[in-house]
C-alpha cells in the first residue's frame, strides 16, 4: 500500500494534543475547521482525533472534521468500556456513512489506571487489553451480520442485536497501538493497523517483528505500521536545532507550571510501557540515528508521542524514509506549533518524501 501521512486534530490555538487539551478544555470550532481544511488542502491522508476523559467528545469532533473536509480520513481514538460495543458499532457505522467511508478506528485500551478510574473503569491493564480484543470482535460481528447476533464473552453479553446501518465499505479499519506484550498480542490478532511512538530504527524494527509474529501465528496479514514523530524543521540543520532548543524551553516552562503530566505518572514514572520505553531510550542518548531527538520526551515525561525529528526538510524527509524502509507506511507528523507546522510539513516534507518514493517506484519499474 502507498505511504500515507497522518496529523492530529487540535481543538483550539493552545492545544498541543490530548494532554494539553485536557488542561484547557478548549474547543474553538472556527480553529478546528481551519486546521482540518489545512490538512485536507495540504495533502495529509489521515488525522487522529484523540481521546481523553476531559477533552471535547472525540466522536462528535470526528464528525465535525469529516463534515468540513473533502478527503482527509479521521482516525477516531476510542476507549472500550465507555460505551457498550453494540452502541459503538452503530455510532461508528453512522459516522462512516456520513464521511463516505473515510473513518478509521484507533482502539486505546488505556495506559493509566488513574485516567481509567475517572470514567469508572477499574480493570487492570491486562484485562483492558483482553476487553479490547473482545470489543473489536463484537464490532466486526455486528458490522458483518445479515441478521440478529448474540454474544456471550468475558466482558460483554447481549442477545439478538442488529443494526440497520453498516459501514460504507462493510468494515471500518481498526488500529491498535502500544508497546507492551499485551498490545502486540491484541494488535497482531485484531489490528489492520498498529501504532508506535517514534523510537530509534532498531527498536522500531523489533516492535514491528513482534506484532507481525503474532499476526502470522493468527493467520492474519501483517498490520500496516503507523509511527509518530514531532518534527522540528527549518531551512538548515543548524537553524532547526536552534529552533528545537527554543521549543524545548517552552515545553519545560509548560510542564513545570501545570499538572498536565499527573495522570501519566506512577511513583514519578509514566504508567504505560510506551512512555517508559521513550524515557529509557533518552537515558541512552539524546540523539539517535539520523536526527531522532529524545529531549522533548524527557521534558514532558513522555506524555504521548513526544520524540522529534530535527533538521532541514531534506534531513527530516530522509529520516522518515528510513522508517519506510523498515516497514512503516503510515507516517504521523505533527508539531508543537500545530497549524503553522502542518502548513510547513505540507509545503516541504510531504512532497520530498513522495517524490523520492515515486522515483524509487519508477526506477524499479524501469529495472524490471
């Protein structure tokens, strides 16, 4: 499949993803509309609609994005356990119809017990992943059913359910993410897509192998791999690093003056494995491979996707292609200055990556 680019929806001018959105609680419809259309016009293929217990409702936000754009595909982050899966199947199918089949679903099992407790979920982490597995199976069962279906599992039970509304193309693509063995297991068994945070090439390749091994054992195709970065670009590498250190100063000020990280911590360390891995990698070095920078992960206690690619557009494009070469075909890039960075990525990064991939394809075709 072709390499595609992902961004992430920001709900107001001050939001910087799910963590900062939870601080501000902000929702500016005019800004969201402008931001989504910028992604649409700029050539992004997908945009993540993140989920947090205090943020604007993700399902309604995804519908807003779909309604105000023509081509970009919302990836709706969805937490099993908040609504019953039969209701979710109907709601998601309706949204997929509204968007003419542009919806993808990103299942988040939950990395923080404290955050889960806020919405009444007291399962432990392994149980949450088990529930996610069952939840995805139910969604697909409902979407594909020609008549009423019943289900009795460990976490859900219902009888004779049927939905008149089905996804536009029969099924909604399902993404799973994480860096734990539980995540690999569910992602390999159920995911059409598997999401990773930006780790060095070696560690990323190891995670891809772990997920693919599970998928193949289950008789499923390898999931598409989605990898996330926060690129910091400028006309030259030197200027990009100057910009990076200015950005780091702002991040440190933000995190020292707020409680944005509290729900990610357990005894001073993040509760989820993905964040722990980023911090462990940062301890081994601040810069990895071509230009992967771990300092933002340290500054934010790895609260979400937080590693950066730093350099000129040419350097960052080459770094992204390094990940393509190890099997990543969904490249998530969003900046710390969301709207302006999205404009710059569309102008400078997307064309370089796509031109190189087109050149490779043409060269391969001529050689054949």
